[in-house]
């Protein structure tokens, strides 16, 4: 038999490729599609009629308008989300995760904005457990009604970013299952909005709240949140005594303000954080290392200390006590501190800022590493080398401590 005919016969005998994906059960297909943006997942419905109901029964939904660059495509996107969340055919399907990310400035136009409140109410009815909503557009926030916070009984994770809660009263908040709460750049038209939300979250463990800053003091009435073990807060929007059992704490906007006794008193409101192991302090306006040392007695078991210095330095009044040396070395420094790092370290003023590093090296008995992250925009290699030599010559009580400069 000629070679060409033998090859043709072999091709005829080759069995068709098996469609293994279509053979998978619906639950597996839903799981696979849950990792895709929802709009892309729905394109699979063109493969066969079987895929259409699978798409509508997805329990993980990710919506992102990044690719919608004009009014027409943005409007189609909005209608697609309406169809997925509001269609009567999906109301009996539960939602595990709903993530909505807005990049488009078109959402700010009231005639074309997201039907956000309707979408959230639909998610509530479908028992959503993980809800994430964020706006990445600079200076443009998504707007929500205060009513979204009422009675969200199934929710376990809530993450909001770049949101404005419009005028209206934040009523009774009931998040009995919520363990993770992130409010990042969420602006409340009501000053006590944050307090009402936190008071309605009795079992939160992971708390992240930045903005607003209550410069005239906290609203009264914060309840303790004893389950919080990880927190990232603005120093002036969540009172420290509301998170007494925290283990990892990041405090932003630590600063003192001249002639403002209330703002300057926040250290005195601190409880003793006996469970606190790791703390990070971010100074937007750095005043001096004594502000760092003043925090340490409230953290007797602290093992990790990180400081980020702000770009602005406030002027120290002559009548303020600003020595770095406390009368007694805090227990955490002498017995427990293992790592210490300083970010945004300005080499230009290294002799002025050398005090903290020297203090830690001389008093931290079990210190393993001191790390200095030098401000990359205001330093040269020779300045970095000079700083490293300067620190290396400093007396240190821990013989195993390493000094790193980056």
C-alpha cells in the first residue's frame, strides 16, 4: 500500500478528542469559573446550552469596569451586572463572594452610575458572605446609602474602599457573623457612623479603619471589641480601649498638635496591650523619637517594632519635654524586643535621628535585627555606608544582633 494511503487510513482511525471538560460535574465547572472575572466566565455560555445555567448559578462573582472606556460600553457593563444580580432566575442561588471594583469616572455621573444600592440589597437577599467594594479612581468616590449597613446577618468579610456614605442616619447595625472589617478611605457624612458600625460587629477579629479623622475627639459610646487580634487604625478614629486584646497593631497619623490638649492626650487613653506582639507606627508629621518611646510602656510583651517617618517635621516647642530616655527602660525593650525597623530614614539628618537606633541597641537584650530603610530619594551610597559604620560602632547589649541598612 502506498505510503500516502497508509497515512490517510491512520488519520481515519484516529478517534475524536474526548471533551473531558464537558464531562465534569456542574459543581466542578462552577468552581473553575469562579476564578475568572464574571464577564469572562459568561462568555463560556456560547459553548453549549449547558453552560448558561452554570454561569447564572455562580456563587463567586467578580465585576470590574476597567475595560469600559466610553458611555456605550459602560452602559452595557452596567446592564450585564443588573442581569447577573437582579434577574428573577438567579434569586434562589446563594452568593459566597461578591467583588465590585470601579475604575471608571463614568460612575460619578448620576445618569450612568452603578445601581449599587440595588446590587447590595440583592446580595443581602442571596446570603452573601464576602462582600468587597472599591473605587480606584482618584478624587472620585462611589456613593452608598447608610441603609446598606443594616442587618447583614450572613456577612463574614466586608471590605470597602473609596466610598462615601451619603447623608442619612446610620441606623442599628447588625453584623453578627462578621470577622473581617476593612473601611479604607470611607467617608461618613455622619460623624458617629464609624462608631455605630463597629458597635454592630461583636466578633470582628481583623479590623482596618482609616479616615475619617475626628480632630475634635471621638464620638462617645464605642463598645469594646474583645475579639480583635489584628488592627490597622487611624490614631484618632478608633479609641485604643476599644481593642484591648489586639496582637498586631498598625497605628497611622500619630502626631501631636500645638495647643490641642485633647489630641495630645491619646497616649493617656491607651490600655496596657498585654497581648500585643507586633506594632507599626506611621507618623505623617514626625516630631521626635520620644513619641515612639512613650508608646512602649503600654506594650510589655512587644517583640516587633516598625516605624515609618512622615516627610514633614513639626516644630518642637521649647516647653515640651522631648528626651528619648525614659526613667525606666520599658519591659518590652529590655526583655522581649526581637526586631526593630525604621522606614523613610532621612540620611541628611541622621545624627539628629540616631537617638532611637542607639537607644534600642543599648537596651534590647534579645534583639536579633535592627533594619534601617533609608529614604532612596535623599541619600547617596557613601551616606548609607557612613550611617552603617556609625551604627556599627554604637554599643549594643545583644551580641547576636545584626544591623542592616537599605
